[in-house]
C-alpha cells in the first residue's frame, strides 16, 4: 500500500482554509488537492475540491475528440462524490431542456447559459458520473472528491466575468446540449457501485462489508470517506488517498466507509 503525495492547487473559487487534516498552507486560496498518481496507475487522477464560489461552466473532450484535436491520447470523464454542502448548495449538470448549439453559444457569450443549465441541489453522499461532453459547473459551498481520467483539458464556456481564458470554440466541438441522464446519479448508502464506466469504476465500501468489491482484482485507489479505515493494519486517514497493487489481496479493516476506484478498459 502506498499513500499518495498531495499537491495543493490555488484557484480563484477556492477556500481560505482547508479542513486541518490536509495540513495545507494558510493564506492561500486553495481549490484543489491533487493526489499524485503512482507510476503503476497513471490513467486516473483523484482530487479533493473545495469551492467557495462557482467554478466555470465547462465541458471536457472524449478520448477520440482529444486525439482529433491534437491534445493527447486521453479525454476527461470524471465523477464526483459530495463530501460537504452548505444549505442550498447546488451543482449544474446538463441543460434543463435540449438547446441548439447556436443558442448555447450565444448564451455562453452573454452569461445566460447559467439559467439554461439544470442546477441540482446536493448533499453529502450524492454522486455524479460526468461523461466527457457533459456541460457542468460546480457551485459554491460544495466540497467533493473527484475521480477523473488523468488529463487536465478543460474547455471553459463561461466564467462569470473572471479574467481567465475561455475556450468557447473548443467547447462547441464537444458539448452535449441536452439534459443530464438521471441514471448517472447515485448515492452513498443506497448504491454500492457508484460508477461503472468505460474508463473507471467506483464503489463505496463499508470496511466491515466489502462484498461490493468481492470480484475486483488488481490496481486500485482507496479514498477514505467516513470513520476509520485501514488496509493491512495501516490506518487510512480522511484527506488521504492510497494505492494498492492488488485489491484482491489486501485486508480492509476498521469501522468506516471507503471509496475504491479502479481503471477499466
Ligand atoms: O476552470 P475551473 O473553474 O478552474 O475548474 C476546473 C475544475 O473543474 C472541475 O469541474 C473539474 O473538472 C476539475 O477537475 C477541474 O480542475
């Protein structure tokens, strides 16, 4: 088992103070904690996100689109598990109704795209799979764990007038201008398989009942979500992410809830 190194990333929409378990520098607006992918598992990246304000409205390319655009081999599908949400917090995923690409473009230019999106109320434990092409924006007052394909290609459609680069023409090539299919949503406690996609799968596993991953073999990433969890007797603290070479051969213990991610395909 290998605990992954953490990297703190400043973001305009980040928070002034991360939970103490992260030991983050003070006086810096941190929005993301990146867990450095190990040499043995480079295809997935895990992040913890902390948003005090809305992130950009954005979309990511698929593998084929990224390759056709000369941006490398990998696109970016991702998933989120909400770890904390202030009262009334929302995230935007997909459109309320189907829109034409032209209507999306002009709404991105004047900012009214924010009102075309479906803003979903969220609470701790809600999970969303976000396939490449889904137009999305994480709202303020939300913290989450993200598991994503390991690439950093984000096409911003709209950024609330913040002075950051937009990528509207690229986004137009990849954005799906439709409502978000509800079967991509799940909830910890009700569902054990949160994501089962082309590129990765994600399960929520109670440390005393690991049936959800009984058939899993091979490399995996473990992210403690709640309570106390251990692997082969070593405690996994909240705020950490660990790599194991073969999930089938490790002994999970403790009294808590773990997220377990594994590459597929
Ligand atoms: O473009 P900004 O607003 O900084 O957001 C960038 C972030 O967006 C989120 O939705 C995720 O895709 C993160 O992996 C990404 O780093």
